[in-house]
């Protein structure tokens, strides 16, 4: 069986791409490992235009239902390999392989985690990875930011507009960020406190985050009570498919694409957080938009080149 | 009163920008002439991710409610002039003027209409301006396309995947489009019929489109029964503010912006259909995403430069 399009990734970008692909009448298979991607575990979302507040999982479930109703096929699975053969692609999961005329890589970018027990359980319940998404919730509260690079300092500055107290926890002797961001952080005075050469050893909380255990005591205490914890220690874009397909990466390691999500490999289109199209601004709304764009380019590609794949494909 | 941000335009881009701007705590005024922009009159929308089907007006009303709840101020009005003075902007409507530190131009692009009686009344009820949005509804139906350029021929090819019969009505002796698109159109055979040197004189229908009256009779009849009419005779981006502010335009006459919606004039950010970011692919989801991006850049700009405007502003 040869699909017109295989979309890898079932987050906002992949689901939006599937909705559009089906409107273009592309015979589409969506394969994903973690349904809903990052959004599904983001908790309450207040910046999805059109919904004052919606649970991330619900939003993803609604997109999935819409994609299914439009005719998309959705399978759970981990894609381990994509191989280009003439004008066709072979997409391998751990259990099977399918043919495709075009491929959309909506594989996201893994935010680096602390990899501590309790971290996953409390994600969205005090533990967060996106200040612009979740910062405003902590008005007049005490929060900690783990980081040390520019993103974390910018994150602290963002949080300072809401939170009452912010601890910036860094392994280094001091944070390193653009001067303008460092200056701004200093301007917050005592509101921001830097805990240098310190790591989070433990995340404590039952139903929600209650406190952190630090590697180095602060004011004589290893335990630091906080309402929120933000982790900004970078992203790891997945390079697996880039290596397999010979895709070019940008200077930050993201898949390189033009405005229409075309790559250097005809027939391969990334979408969502797998690309860095908006300079690190990564939201559900941008992911969904880029998914729609990638589907449009895939449609254009399949209309022009799809028959070359049918000719070659034997299965 | 000096606003941090004035957003001109109350369509999907402007409303989404307002939602994001308020999350950034920018003191934001949204001024628009036609609430909901093109979307509000688009009828049922099936490609807004997360809603299997939603009325365009309802979607815009939901975004408006969300922007208001977030703290945005929304006023109805026609902005006739934007003037930059040092680091501030003066925004003039027909009745008043306000100060702003930054401006988002979510002014859309006027699709050219036929300017016939009944056209506005039947928009979304048989009369459409976007094949990708509304084409699939006409499966096995008879439709007409008014145009003659590349967009209209591509539109016909798109419609041919759904409709049973398509009339391409053009004032010219023949349509002019990219060879590949012309070839594809010819490949549809009798399904597509070209009515050359013909204009639509009248749009007939009570509650929905029923037929067209042509300037030149077809098979002895001036009246042509159709289920749908698509108009693809180009866009007219509004150059008023570009002229007033000295904004650069791209080769198609749209406001020129980088990926972050920054223009050659610091503090001015376009969004939505006013830019041509995705090569003519203009959807609610892309407009909303670009609105969010423009708000993010405006926030960044105001944080760095806003105080310079406060210093100058006397009102």
C-alpha cells in the first residue's frame, strides 16, 4: 500500500497537517509515538485563539477527531527509519513498513528535562518548560527557574512581571546571557535571586509541586519551597531522520526549511517545533499553522511527482 | 493616553495578536472597521484545527471575547492615518487619535470582488473567494470560476477534484497561466469548459446562488445555472499605511516583513493577509499564527524602546 503522505508525529503540527492533507484528498497516514505531543501534557492552555481556556489534551483530542472524520488514518507507533528510494519513501516503525509519496516530519523538539523522579508526574502541575505559556499563572507566587543560558534569563525576566519571587538555579558560577537580558534581570533587584553552583536534586510534591531539594543549601536549608518550577536547559532536535535522509540543519540543529516548509530533499516537509521558523517562538498556533503549510506543499509536490512513485512502488 | 500597542484590524490576525499582547501585559487597543475580517463572513469553516465545523463569525466572536477577557480594549473605527513621531506613533481614526509605542497592521488584503448586486449577500451561500477553503463542498456539483490568471486556473484544477463540471469565465480570449497548470486544466477534458470573452453580468439567487447572467450567451442561453461561483481576480493589498509610514512592499505589493513580522520601520509589525509570508496560502490558522508572532515582536520592541516614547509623549 502506498500512501500519498505519511505524517510522522501526532502533536499540533502533525494533526493540523493531517486535517489539511485530507482536505486536499491526499491518502494520509499519521504515525505518532506520543499522542498530542507536548501539548497533550501542557495542562490548561489560555493562548489558543478561539478558546479562552482549553486543556491541552482536549485540544489535541479535538484535532484528532477532526482528522479522523476527514478521512485520515492514525496509528500509534515509533518510526525508526525513513528511507528515500527514487521518488518514494519507505517509512519503518518497529513493527512494519509503509510506502509514501511524501513525508511530513512533525517530530517536535525534545525539551531537555532534569530527568528526576516526579518530574513527569508533576508536569503541568507546578513543573513547566515554557514561561510564555505558563508564566502568567504564577502572579504573586514564588517560582524557580533552572537554567543559566540566555533562554532562562529571558524566562526569569518574563516571570518577573508576574511572580513575586524568582530563584534562578544554575550549575555554573553565574548565568550567561545577552548583556541586555542580564541588565534587565539585575534591575529586578531582590525579586530575583541567583542560586549559583546549585542543582535540583529532588522535586517534591504529591498532587502538585511543593518544594525542591537543592544540592547546596540556601539560607541553611536544602529544601526550597516554590509554587512553580520552570526548566529552560535547551532543546534537543532529533537528528535521526535528518541523518537518514540527508536533510540540511540550521545553525541550531533544527531541520532547515523555507517559508513553505520545503527542505533540500524533495518530498520531505518538516512542521512545528522540528523547525525554528519563528526564532524560538514555539506555540500551538504556530505549530498548527506550519502543519497546514507543510500539508499544502506536500499536496503540491504529490500532484507533480506522485505518479513517479506509483510507477516504482511494487507493494 | 499612550497605548503600548495599537492593533489595526479585527480579523483573525488582529484578534490573535491582541490575545498574545495581553498575555505579555501590553496595554493594547484594537481598532477595526469590519469585525471578524473576511472570516466573519466566510460561513462554515471546516479547517480550523480543533473545530470540526465552526461558523466564521462564531470563531471571530470567541477570539474577541478571549481578547476582551485578557484585558484588550476594542473599538470600532476606520483608521485613516498612522504617523511616526520619534519613537511614538499617532493613530488617527475619522473621529479621534491615540498614541502608541508600537503598531500591528492586521489590515488584511482586499480580495477583488465583481462588485455586482447580490454578491455580498450571497457570499458564503454559493459565492466564494477561496477554492481551498470552500471548494470541497462542491463535490459532484456544477461551479463557475471567474478569473483568467494563474490563480484561477490553479483554482479550476483544485475544483476539478471535487466538482462535476466547471466553467472558467474569463474576459480575455483565453486564460493565461503557468504551462503546467494549463496542461493540467486541459487534461480534465470536458469537465472544464472555458467561456472566453465573457463576463458575469448578474448573480441570481434568493437565499443561495442559483444562476449567473452572462455578457455573452452560452449554448444560446444568457443564463448559466451553477451551484457555486468562485472569484479569483486578485488581491488589492492596501498601500495607505505603507505610503504614510514608508514601509517597504514585496514584489506583489504586500507589506514586506521577516519571519518575525519585523518591517523596515522599527515598531511596525504586519500580520495576517497583509503579508504574503506563505506564498499566497492564506488561512485563518496562518493569520492567527502570524498575529501571535507580530505580538511577540511588538512586545520585544516595546520592552526595549517603549520608554523613549513615554518620554516624548505629552498626552
